[in-house]
C-alpha cells in the first residue's frame, strides 16, 4: 500500500505514507531497537535461564511475525519518511478485523516455534484483556507499535506520526477513536499531551501500564 495519508509538518521533506513490502525490513529494525528495552516484553520474553542472545532472538521473531500478520491482514502500517529515509513507524489494527486475540493459526504456530508456547499465550491473554476493557466501543483502532529511529528522538517525529494517525481515524466513519497500551513514562506523556485520556491502569506479568484512548472528534 503506498497511498499518501497526509503531510504532518511544514517541512516538505517529511511525509507519512503507507509502507510497502520493501519497507518492512527497515520497519522491523526500527521496532526492534525501540522495543529492545520495553519492560513488558522483557518480562514476557525472558526467563531465568534466558541469555541476551535468546531474548533478542525471541524479540526479532515476535516483531517479524507481528509485521507479517499486519501486512497479511491489510492493516495500516504507516511510515514517516524524511526524503527517502524511513524515520518512524506505527502499526495499527482495526477492532472489527480478523486480527482477533487468537490471531491467524499460522501466526500462532510460527510464534510458538520461534518464541515459545508460554510467550505466545501471554501475549494473547494480554491482547484479550485489553480488548475486553475496550468493549464499550463498538469499533476502534488500536496502536500496537510505534517507533522512532535512533538518533531522531526528541525531534517531534512521534507527534508528527500521531497527527497522521489522527487523519487516518478522522477519515474512517466507523471507528470511535484510537487506543494504545503504554508502560513507559515518556510515551505516556507523549500520548497524554497529544489528546489521549487514561481509561484504566492495567498490569501484565507484574508490569504496570495504562490503557489510553483518544476519541474521534
């Protein structure tokens, strides 16, 4: 998908567009670097016997299979480009699609083989719990991943990308808004100052986080 979404800055070199198949490897690299130290993923993917290399292998597998499931499910994979270079990425899915908590059987099988059965079950249980908390909304979008390239943080790219997501939500007549679950304080502040409201504090694997929602205007 290469449909233009919206310009997000007065900088003409900066644009938000749907990713193509050729962009997925770079997107996976950005997500891997952004989520390498994510407290919840570290808790779920690591065990007492895990080595650094085994954790990184599981994380790469998780990101790879997640991107594949988004791509195959025709869900929005949005990149923020500066010129021809991918600087930020967001992965979004719509609640009324086939990407349910159980996911596609091939996604589950691949993830179990690469990351392990317990890891897969914990991730599915997390997604199921979040969906249950969002049952009051008939249809919504959920931001599963967001990442900014190393060395590009604190330059407003995350906010630019969120503005592009605003355009995505506003152009969908069915959706009530955009939800996200965050465990990091810096991301929590980014979303709150971008118009998201806290729905509920949720903990998974003893890691505290917040379920946030931005209602469609």
